[in-house]
C-alpha cells in the first residue's frame, strides 16, 4: 500500500516536472501534463493500464464539460475582435467617462471587453487606442498600459468561459452561473487594486513618446454601441438568470424550461456568437469561413491543455491522495488559503495562469473534504481562491507580461515595478474579497 509520504513525493515530483518542462525546456503544456500523469501514477505504484485508463477518463470528462464552451467562447471573442465591436465598446466607455479620466475608461473597457476575449488578445486589439489616448491626454504610458491590463486580467483569471476559470469550475463541480456572478464581484476589487497601483506607480515612470505614431488600420465602419455590447451582455445575463431559476423551487412550467435551456452555457454562448455576427451586414462566405476556422484552431490548442489537466486530476484522484492527506495533514485549518497559495506558487514558477489554475484545481479536487470545502459554497469559494492565486504574480515567464511590454513600449524595469506589483496586489485584493464572500455566504 502506498504511504502518504510516498504520495506527497509523487505529487511534488509531478508538479516539479510540469514546471521544469514548461518553464525551462519550453515543452508544450499538454505533453508536460501527460508526462506528469505517468510520473505520478507509476510513482504511486499504479498499474500502467490503470494510469492510462484514468488519464483517458479525465481527458474525456473535461472535453464533455468544456469542449463546446471553449470553442464557442473563443469564436465569440474572435468575431467581436474582427468586427470592431471591441473598439466600439472602448470608444463608448471613453465618451461616457471622458478623456480626462482616460486611465479609468481603459480600465473599464478592459473589464467589459475581457469578459469574452482573452486578456492577451484584448490588449493587442486595444493597444492602438491606448497609445493614442496616452499622447492626446499626456498620461504616462505605464498608467494607461496597466489600467487596461488590470481590467482584462482580472476577468480572465476569474470568470468563465476563460479556459482556466472554466476548467477549475468543471474540475471542482461549480455551477458556471454562480461562478460568473461571484467572479465579477471578486474581480471588481482586484481591478481597482491594479488600477490604483497603476495611477500611483505609473506616474513615476516613463512619459508617453510623442513621436510614436500608430499605424492606421483601414476597416469598415464600426458597429453601433448597442449591437456591440449585446453579444457580451446577453450570454452573461442568460447564464446568471438560469442559476437563480435552478436555485428556486422546482417546477416544470414553459418559461422555466425555456430559461434553463437558454441559460445553459453552450446555448448562451451560441446566442452571443449569433448576435456577434449580427453586429454587421454584408458577410461573405470567405469571411465567415476564415473566422470560424481561426476560432477552431485557437480553441484546439487550449482544449488539449485543459484535457491533459483533467487527465492529471483523474490520476491524482485514482491514487486516493485526498484520503491520505485528510487523515494525516491539518488541511482543514487552511481552507481557501491552501488553493490560493498553491496556485500562486504554480503561477510564479511556470508563468501561465491557465496551466496554474487547472493544475491546482486537479490537486485540490480530491482534497476538498479535508479542506472543509466539499459543499457547493465551498467549491465556489475554492474556485475563486484559485483564480485569485492565478493572477499572483505576473512576471517575465508570463506571455501576458511580454504582450503588455511589447505593445506599450515599456522596458523590463518598468514592467516589474508597475505590472508585476499590480498583479500581486490584484491577487491579494481578490483573496480578501473571497474571505468577505465566505463570511456572507
């Protein structure tokens, strides 16, 4: 029989292997996670056939839960980007807030645009407008850059259909609607923490370069604001309303069935995608084909990583690591602090928020009873704590770090002083908000 010490060594070795392969040798996360499955399973003295069977079951379970959601969510972001809806939303928010509050406008834009669009893609799309505003208003580029980056980053780490948050929800068995609502609540103070540090520290850094000009992109007229916001707002509302209906008294009425159907994350995202295509007219078959092709290819790379994370979690569960740890370690006293710290360590070590989230979720899932987080509320709080940890802290091994630096013209020293510290403060603010929710729920 495998001892707790042996399982702990296997777990540490598996996580170390993931970090070493992804961060040092630049091995794709899919293969790193797959090798970690084998390492942990063999180290725990599982028969090879059982390791393979558990890996297949875990991979298939995640594909069943998230496959359609990730593909549709990715397609929604791609279409909104291509049609110019993201730019329309940014300009609408800027008009309402005013150019004098340009950093706040870009922070709010990042928060809204980041709901359906990955943080790195959103930053690239909005970077031209951000640089232009920096010159027009005389606001230092570090302030503008981190204001936008913070809004995008907070929702990326906390809210489905972003892959890390979605994978954590599926692994832990958390309702998507509840996680979206609670994630938005937690993301607000996290965003404000990043924005506040950008205002304070960014003004001490470099000033905008008045000589730098943005390339002018020729595109069709931008869609109106109402149609641009609909594909973002409608899916969120549908999923959220479904969660409330699910929690209400049982019933079989027509409207209840309709809401439950439309609020299913797959249907809601499909509705959002349809609305995104309606933001403009005159589509050609070639345009639609290219956008859908790009979406499927982009989603494919994400899905294989998430699937491998599910396989890793299934192997950990098969080793009965949760039963061993709950019997020997005082995890109950740590609660949501344990998943937060674990994700921080994984994020800092290998850079990817998504990999950190799904790896930590796989490790934590069998430990939920020992952490006293096995009920619905506990699982929700655990997912939020994982999300908070995944944004703490972004530095040179994080691809998002370099996207911000490259598209804002910021050097390494400025990025570490402004963005990295901001991401650390964001994670701590998010964790504090999770503790507030714990006291309330």
